[in-house]
């Protein structure tokens, strides 16, 4: 019995009632409490005022096959996911609903991170605690059968659909891997907590022939992972990929959280987790390498003065070859990265021509691994690129010193990056260390180039160009004042 009813009960019982009347009143109050506990679905969004983010996420299902609800802790993300699942299972859509609708019984999956989190989170959200089925989001009156995998875990649920048929939902675990998600087509899939990218793509395949939907609800503590980046365009959280809806939801979007409660929770959080846990914004955690506000080092393109020294830094490979162009202001000693090359699965000739098009006489510092063997044809890359007309020098590849020096230059305004270098800026968002302090070697080619340039900047020189040089703007030629 809740505190309000307990107070009312004590007040009434203290009145002049007979013992029989008091017993009847207590029974009625307990019956009301039991009814409320068994009708969570009808109460959850009964008052939608203040829950704009939650409702927008649900309604976006009518327009997007893929949706992500990136939410802070305690804002109701799992309950929102369970609410939508209940709508699709029962067909009992509320009057305000503008999201995806099914007019027939559905077949769906609900996936959690592990078997333990499935049992403790999504299973409870849908059914209630063990032995109290019907106290979760699914009304008890709509549950036909609960199929158990073990005495404590649920394998599937059969649910009455408003059309008269039967809907079915199975529970899955993300850590079982992609193979566990192979199988039959599904109308809808709800993934609670972040899964691996291959699991997510397998879920998309299950809904491809049904016109179905996949939606995921999680707190993005792991930062800009492969899955999160696949949902975004160019790593920009404000620009979802085509066909994707992203909703970020924080504490201020959840009216059920009080100011005192939020203040207490905030004080207990590590600083690097606050964005993700309070606002649903992916953060890179304590492993972020360049923990500097991008506003402090990005700048709009401008024409590079002819007397500034220049340098290109290059990282070679078959899967990705990258290069960045740098210029050095002799007055204030600031280094500017003003252009980039970023291309995969192409022959050295293609890369060489693209680099020469931006200026043949600029010295290039290159990863010394180019002295090894190319994956494609076994030729010596360093010699090959030299024969193709590039002025190559070995880069200083010092890692820890290079990282520290680069971070310091970014922090103190000695390294600036033109905002048209979108690939480099995107890589910097995900450039991080793992829990053991090791650098995660993924999507880091231009970050490596930047480090080579910082550590080998003495190779830079003023370029007396006989050929056009691509300057601050893509395709701009400062000598002819025209595009290349």
C-alpha cells in the first residue's frame, strides 16, 4: 500500500467506524492498489505533458524503420520501449498515438545485453517481478501464456491482440552474438542497451521483408561506438543517417525526476559520465585522448599566405590511405591543418595523383611502415610513392610524446584545424583509449597523420610553387585566383 493510501486508511480507521466497516474499507483500498499495479500500461503515458521527447520517439516510428532513444539514466527509456512493445503486441494504441501501427497480431523480439539484464530489466518491464506477472507494462488481462526458459527466465510470451488473434514475443540476449539473431522475419524488434553492430544489422535483416521496425533504447556510456556512428551522418549527433531517427533524452525531459534527486545523482557521477548519464549524449569516458572543446581549435578556412611553411603528413594502407596538409604561421608559431585526403581501396597511383593535385613541391612525412610490403602487390610503398613524384621523408612516430604534444598544442591554441577537414574532425571524436589504457586502433588514420605532422614539423618548408597549390579552400588556386 502506498503512503497516500496508508495515510487515508489510518485517518479513516481512526474515525467512528465499526470493525466490519473498517475491514471492508481496507479491503477496497487494497483492491484498488492491486488494480493500479496491474494496469501500468494504462497509466504510464496517461498524462503526456512534459514527456515530449518520449512521445516524439514513439511517433517517429511511423516514418523511420530505425530509431535510437539515447537516454540518460532514470528517464524511463526501458519503460518507453516496453510501452511500444505492448502497443504492437496488443494493438491497444492510445488516442494520441501517431507512430507505427500494426492492424494484425505481430511477431517480435526483445533483446537485452545479457541473460541477467534480460531477467532483471526488460522481463520485469514487460511482465513485472517473478511470480507477479501482469504488474509490468503488459496488462495481466492480455497475457495468454508465459513460456519459461528456466524457473526464473522467460523465453516467450503469447498475448491477446485486439483483432482476436495472438501475438508472440521472444526474448534474446545481445551477447549471444549475431548467429543467435538469424532466423525468421519479424514485425518489430526492441533492443534495450547497446548491442554490437553486427547484431543490430542482423536485426535489420529480420524486418526487411515485413516493412518492420527496429528501435533501440540505451544510455550511450561507450561513446561514439560503431553502432552509434552507423546511426549518424559524419559522426554528427544532430544529423542522423538517412532513414534513421535519433532522440536524445535527459533528466530535464523527465518530469518524474525531482530537482533534489537530480542534484544528488549528479554529485555522485564521475565528470566524464555526466553527459551520457544526464542528457543521453554519447561521451568517450575517461579514455578520450583529445579532451578539448572543438570550438577551441576549429576555424573557418582562409587563404594561407604564400610565405608560410607547409608540410603534408601521410598514413598509407590498402583499407585506408590518409593525408593532411599543414601550414605554419611564422609570427605566432600556430600550426594549421587546412586540407585532407581520405580514401580506401585504391592503388598508390590514385593517391599520389590526388596528393600532387594539391601541390607537388610540399614535403611529405610518411609512416615508416611504408618501407614494409603493400598488401595489394608486394612492392615497396616508399619507393613506389617516391617514383610517383612525392617528396617523402620518414615521420617521427613517437606515440605518447606525440599525443601529449598534440594535446598541448590543441589546448593552448597552437594547433588549429579548418572546419572543412571533416574526416579528421570526425576521427577525433572517437579517438580514445580502452579500459587498459591502450589506444583503440580504429578510424585513426588522420589522427596518426596529425601526430606525425606535429612531431616532424621541422621538415616543413616554404614552397616556391611551380605548380598550383590547393590552398585554404577546396579547389582554390591562390596563383590564378580560380578553382583547380
